[in-house]
C-alpha cells in the first residue's frame, strides 16, 4: 500500500524528531522551516527540504504543522503562499500545534470551501515523547478524516484519540496543560519543602514515585529537580502561552478555574523573572525565591 506524501511545516524541538519518525516508518516527507540548519537535518534523515510553504504542500496528501502559537499557524495557513491556497483539494491539513480552539475551528471553516479537510491534533509528551514516538495525540474534526490519517498519527504517538468536533483536540490539550502546570508546581513545592527539612531528596522522590503521588511529571522531571538544571524540553514561554489559552477558553464556556488562575499567575511570574527560555520544571526556581532563597 502506497504511503501518503507528507508536507511538514515547523521543524523545531518537537517537529524535527516527529518528522524523522515518519521518515523511519517509510513516509515520504517534504519539510519547510525558517531555520536552514533544520532543513539540513531533515535532508540528512532522508527528507526533502522545501524553500517555501507553497513548495512543501503542492503535492502532499497530508500537511502537518507543528508551530509555536496561533500567529504562526495563521500565517502559514492563509495568504497566496499559504497552505489553504496551495494544498490540493482533498488534502488533509493536520495542525499539531497547541493553539486556541477558536483558531482551530476557524481554520476548518476556511478550509472547507477550498476542499482542504482540517483536523486539530495537538500532542502531549514533550521532546522525549516526540523522539521516542510515544506522544499522546488528541484530535478534533470529522471522524472519517481522523480514521484516514490515524496510521500517520500512530507513528508519532502511542495514545491517539478522536475527541470530538473541530476544536475538541485543542480543548483537551488546554486541559492537559492545566494539569501539567499544576502538577509541576506541586512537585516544585514538595522539593523545596523536602530540601528545607533536610530530607534526602533523591530517596524521597523514589518513595513518592512509587505511591499515589507518582506521575509522568515526577518521572520525567526528576533529574531536573535533583540537579536544578532546566534544559528546555518544553519552555516556560510556551506554557505561559498555553495557560492563556486555558483561561480564555474556560471563560468562554463559563468554567471557573481557581487553581488554574493561581498556576497561570505563577507561570507568568517565572517568565517575568527571566525564566521563560527554561524548561517548565524551572517553576521550582519560583518556589525557591518565595521561600527566601536564591533560585538555583
């Protein structure tokens, strides 16, 4: 069975390893990004670099975007050189970025008269999940379109779920980001509490990881907490953007998020303190500041 041709737009921390996993699975991938060295990396992995969005999508069966935020997705989707104007009728446009449900719904509406089918399919799992192909993929849009592209998505993730109509994937991703931020904050507070109490932190995290307090956050971010090192798997800048999506979307539907509001403020404070480029586990630095110490 002939595999669909993939156009991949956005080859960042997540996008590059995801595109490479498709190449390993035998999919033909043409990619475009603004960073030349990322195009070189794609070519080295067996992909085809493209000099523009127009060139990348012209012959694609599936167009995937993996971009930082709403403005970037909107910019590559619209305009004479954008996806909607240049993708062939019948193509599937799968946006795997984390953007607002409202923007995802608008993209689907704009694609319909051009014959371009649109799905929102944001992911969770961070850089490690992207490299390992173990992401969770939450998808919104027509079920038939989801079923068609599901084999592609299952190359990228181990949990691939259709969540409902357009925008549903982004809504679930917003909820995911709310839970992750609250979890990181709780872990950070526990780390400071344990450290100030003189407890062996590594031993304590082993115990916590074996009980009801265990979580993917505690497992994935353990070494960051122990070493006080925060290489960006998922930057605070991006989590700040996502918390804005959560609070805005919740307001639109009348959902009150008391804890979410507090965590959104703490993420914003970390960013304001200059930690935006660090991994979101660096919320620990904020708790250390509040506890009277200097951020390590």
